C-alpha cells in the first residue's frame, strides 16, 4: 500500500513517471522524439537509395551522407508512402493518424483544427515537453496546437531572412531559413536534454520546395549533372489527354538517356543534409543520441519529368513514395531495411507506441515499431490513396481515389470513369501501360476494384465539406501538353495600318502603335521600324494569359543596337521577356517574384528568329534560328496572369529586364505567340 501511495504521489508531482495508469515507464526509459520532415523530397532523392538502385538510379551523382548515416544506424523503409500527396494534408495526416476526409484538412488552404487529437497533444499529457520548428503550413495558421514552444514560419515563408513566429511573436531572422530553424531546434535540444522530462521536437524544413533556392555554400554542387530519362517521360495522365506526350526531343538533345534536371532541387536537399549532420552532432554532444528516436521523412514525393509532370498530387509512384528513416539505438538494429508498405498515416501511432502511450482507436494507421525492431508481424497488403482537387496555383489534378497493393495499383477519377487506370507494378514499375480495359487483366481488375470498395467502406471515405475547389471544377482541367495554339500573329510584312497592328490569329489581339513606322523591303514585303523610342502596345486578353501553361514567344528581327527589349509581358512578380544583352539573346521567365533567365553564348547577326519556350516539363528554352542554344529548369509555369499588358520593342511597365535596358532599335518582321510548347522539329 505504501508503495502504491508513493507511486501516486510521484505521478501527481510529475516526478519522472508517465502520467497514465498501467504499464507506466520511468522517464529515463521513455525516448525523446525528433521528427525531421522535408518538403517535396521524393523517395529516391537519397544517396543510399541511388547506390542501391545502381543502373536504375536517375541521379547516381547525388550524395546525402548524413541522411545515409541515419539509414546505416537505424532502419530504412523501402516502400514508404503518403495517403495524400500534398503539403498541408500530408502533415495533418502525420499529426492525427487519420485520413484527410476526417481530420479537417483536405487542401493547403485550411487551418489545422486546434481540437484535433495528435501525437503531440497526447505526449504533452504524458509529461513530454514539446517544440515545433520550421514549416507548419496549414494555410497561414499561427497556432501550433500541441506544442509548448515553437519557432515556425507562416505559410510557405521564404528561403532567406524569413520572419518566424517565436512563441507567437513575429521575429526577424537573417540567413537561409532551414539553417535558422535548425539553430532553434538545436537550442531546444540543448536546453531540454539537461532536464528530467523527455521531449518531442519536430522540424519542418522548407526545402526542397519551390522556388528551390539553396544557400550560398550549395549553389555550385552537382554542376553539370544530368538525370537519366525514364520510360514514363512521355506517357501523360489521362486528365491531360490520352496517349503519349506529343512533344519531341529537340534535334541537339543531350546524350541519349539523359535529360537536364532541376539541380537546385538537389542542392536544397544537400543543404538540408548539412543541417541533419549538425543535428546529429548536437544529439551526440548532449549525450542523448542513444535515447532519442529520430524519424526522417518527407511530406510527399515529387515529379521530375516523369509523366511529363512536375509537382505531386496525382497517384503515380514518384508522387506517392517518400524516404523514411528511423534511428533509435536502444531498440532499432543498425542497417535494417524493410519492404513492407508503411504510410505517413502510421507516424502518430508509431510515436505513441514507442512512448508507451495508448493509441486512440480513432487513429487509422498502424505502429511500425515491430517492423523497425526487426520482427515479423502481419502487415497491410493494400491501402487507400485520396486527393481532392483544390484551388491552388496551377493544379489540374482532379479528385482521385486509388488503391495500391504490393504489386498493383488501381487509380480512379470520380466522375471520369473513362480515365481509370490499372497497372501491374511487377512488370510495369514505371506505369506506362494501362491494363484497365485489357481482357488479360480482368482478374486483377476485379481484385483491385473489390479491394477499393472494401477500403472505402472501412475508412469511411467521403468528399468532405471543407474542400477548396479550383476554378475549372465541374469541367475538364486545362492541358499544358496540348498541341500549340496560336494566339497572336503580327505579320508586319502583311497589310496593316500605321496606327493599328492587325493580329492574324483568330483571337483578334490587335495592337496599338506608339511611334513605329513601316518600311518596304524589296522582295520581302514590309517590316516595322523601331527607332529606339517607339513600341507597340498589346492589350490584355484571356487568350494571352500565360498562367499554368506551356508558352512560346517567337520574333523575327534585325537589330541595329546590341541591347534592347523585343517582347515583354508582366513585371517583377510574374511574366516573361525576350530581349538582347550586349548582342546575346536572353529569355527571362518570372515566377513568384523570382526571374529565371537563359542566355545564348553567341551573338545575333543579320536577320534572326528567336524563340523562347516554357515547356510542359517546366524548363525555359531559347532557340536561335531553330537551334536550341540555352535551357534551364523552372519551378513551375507562370503562376498567374500578369497585371501588365504586353509591349513589343519595350518593357514599359513593372520591369522584367534589368533597369537601364533600352527599347529595341532595329526592324521586326514578325511576332508570334502560342499557348503551348512550339518547338522546331528535329
């Protein structure tokens, strides 16, 4: 009886005992928890995975030594997935262990319900001190429910000098945001590792989310590296049109089987790997490495050209699969690799299991603790994927409900039964051949349809009332891969008045002349003369909206001066410009306040045709007389329709080109603009 009373007293006083009845563990026996979450890191963006894939690895040059150290000192799950491939919904799933149709977050535009039960709130009640650092998202929510301390960015934040909410107070910072939030995390670890209470810390890195801006130390890493091309590069989703992507490789494409890739994406991950190294060193210095469960995972995967896509959301492997590593020296064997399908849904139950805290029945995931400890247990053979079309940026992905088994996948698009896809992942890991209507796959189809029905019923699937629909909802989303459609065609050698520039395209985007003149060229019709103080204004129209689309601008001209603006649309926030700098052609695309430019090495001479292209694969390409002369990756399409109108021969609105760039001086024969990626044929 005395022992019982002493036990109760210690529980009440918080004297190192876990505050729950039954199976109570001493604080020294309860692990600390450190959860590291990257943003948009795909499963194979890990050095250890690239080495394991060998010839099948797309990025054999990529290295992440500190993430690899976690894998070597703990467990790596080869088949880790998310049940909704989108930032805020995935994070809500991690916190609650519940699907998005139940947890209150089905898009990036909803705050996380503060009354949700999460692993953080339950660990708080069990005596843990909790801290949150870095990206939270959930719209622009300022609360961090379940956390005693936080130093966190609002919404997407920014890569440099990002203001942080420190205990609710907006605080200025200096430096690369993931370095800054790592500093806050390390301070939390040092302060709380000297105390008796166990702790939970979560760090949400901004990287490698767009606009993919690495710190100075990583800006030149992997310079010149290319990625291997995969068989699904030209097989696009049914919601963007059936069949293969009609875009052909350019004539002087790089070495067969290799394609340019967004190296800044990998540089951001590499810089995060530096942060992981600092964190592991801090755990060692504080003497808590052995008693800290470190879990490293991403919120979703990311396309790098597969299926002609960037971003995530849809249900192909590159979007669903994530890295998942865990290290806990007291219980997890070193170098363990598991093949079972684990989900972001499993994070909350797993943390509670390791903490000895009862797992609420409402949580729909499973604890992977036994798997991490090397045990053989019954495990899921199939799971449900869901996505709800949302009004965010340029997404064209419709509602999706899918089921994935260990060897196959069925993807349904509610309301569009003709889009349904069935893949045998054993024979077709790149998901290139849809078997849904193949008689030979009838048995597989029936099995997965039955499994999907079972999971929908078991999980209570529904379309929640808190969805945020895109503008195109109720119809078919626009197709950035569609064949190019001409939307402006100024043929200056055709008949037109001096003051009104006639558009020869069907859209009637006629221009207004501001000082240009017409000059007849024997044998070549007429050209427009730009004297360096003149331009043509093109009013805004829906057909000239470049947002969310591949885009092409072409100009045939003869310059008299080496500097000048050929075509400009938009400004410092969004837009594009084709221009000359010291005789070199430049194609600039502005996306969310950041310019991305490609410049030709050679100068223009005589009559030249320049073509600037934004491709469906999110690259900026510059062509001179049909030859590809420069290319670079982009984080996205242009996000929104620029406020400024278009100018030919000038950049008179909010500047896209550097200040001081003059108006064009010379002659222009033709200006053509296409919605779509118009490229020269090989």
